C-alpha cells in the first residue's frame, strides 16, 4: 500500500467520467481529458475498477446514505473512493484525505465534511456492510439484474462462472505476423526481453502479464499485434486460399482484416459504416505492411459499394451487445438494456440477409459475435437458415464449439459457418 499526492486529481477526473457513464454515456466519451504519466494510469484504474465493481459500490452508497443521489458527481466520487479503499493500492487515510480534496476539485466544497464522514463511517462498518449487501444480486455478481437472469436461463449450470469471468482483468494475447516472423522466433524475442508468454494457438502468445505496447519487441515494425485468442479463431475458420475475393463486412478496428491478410494472399475488401473507424483499419494495415480496399460504407447498402463481383468468403463480425468482452469495457454492462439484445438481433438478421446477396455460390460466410446471449447467436443463425433455402450450416474446423465462453485465455465469442449452395 502507498500514499499518493496525485490521487485527488485522479479521483476527481474518474468521478467525472463515471458520472457520465451513470448518465448513459460511454466511458471513452466521458474521459474528456487524461492526466499524464502515473496520474493517467490512476485515472484509468479508478474508472475501470469502479465500473467492474459498480453493483457493489452503488449498493454501499445506498446502504450508507441517500444524499449522494441528488448530486451525480458527489455520488460518483463516493463510488470511486470506495473502490480505491478496497483496491489495496492506497492507505485508508490517504483515500479519505484525497477524496475530500477531490470534492473541492469538483467544486463540491460544501460536501467536503460529508465525504470525510461517509468514508470514515464505511471504514468503521465495512464488515457489517459487506454482509448486508451480500444478498443483492447486482452487488454480488457486479452485473445488472436482467443480465444475470438472462445468463441463468441460457447457462443454468455455469452462469456464475461466466459472470465471474466478466469481472476479471482480461488476458493480453499477441498475434504474430507470420509474414514477418515465425511464432517460434518471436517467442524467443520475448524471452530475451524478459517477457513471459506461452503459446495458445497457431500464431497466438498469451502474456503472463499485460504490458504497454511500447514495450513489445517489434510492435512498431509490424511483427506482432494485440488480439484476443478467441478473436484469432475467425481467420482460420474462413478456410482461406490464395486468390480468393474476401469481404470483411464490419471490419473496424481492423484486427481480423489484418489476420486474414497475414493468413493468405487474398483480395480483401474491408468495410465499416463509420468513416473514422474505417480510417483506423487503414492505420492497422499500414503498420503491418498489408493492403486492402477499405471503404466507409454500410454493408447492407450493397448498391453503394458493391461492384457486382461475388465474394468467395465473407466475414460478418456483426455489431452486438459485447456481452462476451464486457471485462474489457466494463461500462457496457451498465449501459446496455434488456431491450438492446433483441434490437441487435434484428440488425444482425438484416446484415446476414444483405451479405448473402454478395456471397458466391459455394462460398462461405462466417458469422461472428462477441456475445454470450443466445438471442444474438444461435437464434439469429437458425432463423436465417430457416428462411434461406440456399444456406447450409457447416461444422467449424476441428469440431470446435460454436459458443466460446470467456475464460482465463480468451473472451467470449460465437461462430457459425454458413455455406451457399451452388
């Protein structure tokens, strides 16, 4: 544990960001500015840590006081301070003192005494409070009630494990660019640099500990990329061959597009409906020395981008709730609503219908989500096959399961391989 003179501004900045999430904005949008260096790291830790324990800190504030509810930034400051107290990163007296200072930075001067008393009261009653909120599902599992109930219905035997995985720190996995270096050679470079890693796939190395990109040997020169081990399954599942015309229909930020091009000499078209996100694809490919036709276009509006030449392979990595990657984006859990699941399923169905038109007879389409909700996954694919006579669902290579649940090595994904009759 340690003291920190930088904690007050970090708490204030984190409180602003978390208050924005509570108001319905994404964490990325609410982090309007970030402190540099160590303070910047503290802001990110406070934001992510608080949101990973959001159900718990909300329950604690409700149990101790209702005063914060009328002042969003004050309530958010209390949430962040409670996380800081339980994180083990700081001495208790440091958190209390710096939270009081943060209330002034947030222009909550009249609340300084209240913040001091609230946090000291929490420290005196910590054990009793833990017991009092233990029966609240959102406080216990750190997920919204509707999310918990959905997983209980879908996975009655192991819903708890899925929720627990969603509260952990995500693994950091590397994808070695086989066009630049073999996985064996790159693993040796990591070992020489004192970076512990183990192989978890054909081109995947799982780091023992997350680290900054700047410290990865050969990152700037395109030898390696960061990509979840689960996401790395997409390119091999496509059964790529040299010369194929391939479409990555929802391609940003570009990781799967890059993996496709690293895997085979294909003619790739990469689309994304958002122009700014499409630029990110180009940046990713440029760092890796790869080339594709990148377009900012809605993949379902084929008349705006398609030249009429069919694709032998289509990757449909469709928009979804992100329920399989929520530990990477903990604000997702609290921004999503139960109604969003069906809304995404409708959009996913429309994307499948649109992309089927551009797939060549005998071609294969890989449907991918980073969701664990069956309504976005098997249900969408089954309904599509039922209304599409030419569609045949094929087994994944190696007999792999369609649903990949989040765990120690990878996030949660769903894969379905569809083939079009000739």
